[in-house]
C-alpha cells in the first residue's frame, strides 16, 4: 500500500506529530538527512513521482531542487515566511505554495514582549548573576524601564499588530509599513524617523528583496545609544555586521534576537556581547502552536492531493 503513495521530500526535521500525519498520506523521504549521492540516486529513479516538498520557512525550497522535480505540485511550508521560496519560479511551473499563517501570531508576539522585558530589565543577566554566585559580591547594573517606553514597530502585519496590542498598555506605539494602516498608532513613513523616536525598535515585517538589510548602520545610529533592537522577523532584515559594530561601539544599548542571517550560526560578536539576549528561532515553538501549524500543513497536503484549492496558499 505504502509504495502507492506519492513521494514527498522532507527538507528539515519535524515533530513526530507532523511526520506521523504526513506519513499516512505520502511516502515521506528524509531529504535533509541524505547525503548528496543518496539524493542524486533517489532523484534518478523517483523524481517523476515526487509531487510534494514539505519544508520550514527558514529553508524554503532551493530553485535547483524545484527544477529537478518535474511532477512537483506543492511546496508546503511549516511556518509563515516564504522568503526562501522563489514564487515566480513556482508559479511558472504551476507549483502551489502554502504556509501556516495566523496560528503562530500570538506566540511570536508573546516572545517579542518577553525579549523586550528580558533585555530592558536584564532578566538573563540577572539569572546568571544569581546562579554564578555573584550576588554577594554586589548588585547588578540598573536596567531600563519598559513601562512608559516608546515602541517602534517595523511592519504592521498580523504579528506586528499583535505586538502593538501587547505593548500599547506599556507605552506609546509607532510603526512603519508601506501603507498607513492603524489610526490608533503613529505612522512613520521613514524608518530612520521611527528609530529616532523609539526606545525599542521591533522588526516584524516580511523578509523580501525590499526589506533586506533594512535595519542598517543609519537606522541603528538613529536608534541611538539608549535604544534597543528586537528582531523576531528574519535575520536578513538586519545588517548583522552593522549591528555587531553598533553593539561593540555602544551606539545602541542592546539587541534581543530570535532570528539570524545564517542560522544556526550566530556571529561571535553577538554571542559574546553583554548587550544581547539571543534565542534560537523559537518564536512559534510551543506545543500547542506547533500542533496547529502541523494541522495546517496536513490540511494543505490533503487539499492538494484531493485536487482542491489550498487551505492557506501563499499569494
Ligand atoms: P504579514 O501579515 O504578511 O505581515 C508582513 C508585514 O510586513 C506587512 O504588514 C507589510 O506591510 C510589511 N512589509 C512588507 N514589506 C515591507 C517594507 N518594505 N517595509 C516595511 N514593512 C514591510 O506577516 P506576519 O504573519 O505578520 O509575519 C511577519 C514575518 O514574521 C514573516 O514574514 C516571517 O518572516 C516572520 N516570522 C518569524 C517567526 C519566528 O519564529 N521568529 C515566526 C513567524 C513569522 P506593508 O505591506 O504595509 O508594507
């Protein structure tokens, strides 16, 4: 029976729940754990039968792989970001692309708030201070207030709005996006102006060619030596070298980052800085949300196999 199922390439590890659900519907091929020779051998005998690629937002689908799968009809992303999938190439080959929006919005916004408070109030440093027995030797340096701060959000989409709703009770909210969308918050048409105004600059926009290195040395300079940067979007939106330089020179006060340009590798300057709080791309990583995301991936695979419209297509 299993050999009658279409093949689906799995480009990264998933939970047992998602792998189990997919395995009932497709012959799941653990592409991510195969070496180049095994991948080549697989393609030479099975490429015609590969209809689906299942992947993570941080990996997407390499264009060469897409081109080598003539029967490919669906790239199902277990995540929201689709910056690692060439949508024009997919469209030219009639390949549908799906993602898992909405179900992770709350978690990502929750983590953004956690990072803001952790950074401004020195929670991670404080934990180390106690654990490492430094407390008897003296108090920690003072933190900075969260209540009363100005929060500048880059990108007021689903996640940006959820962050705005959470931080509005703390202080003032301003934002930048290509269109002014929220009369309750102050709109800045220039990111440098938003950065100059904000105490906390939060990156929540989509990653695309327009937003690559959007937060550059000029924006960080505008944020200033008392300002902090929080990024839960994508590493590519921040010029990491400029950020490392700004942290080292004290041109900004600190940065809390869940995403990085070359994951899972994080620049040494960020890892060794006392001005950073770092998490390994875990903004959607709760049991409940990962299950809801898995259910959406499976719903999209089911819709595709039934020849129906995708449940949550990327448009
Ligand atoms: P969304 O609803 O599509 O919102 C994306 C926002 O980006 C839109 O409001 C858009 O506003 C803005 N944007 C696009 N280009 C821009 C530009 N050039 N300048 C300023 N703003 C721009 O997406 P979402 O669900 O909120 O997710 C946002 C991003 O979060 C995703 O793309 C993903 O990369 C990231 N994410 C990260 C994690 C994580 O684990 N850390 C989890 C989920 C998602 P305008 O169109 O008005 O410009």
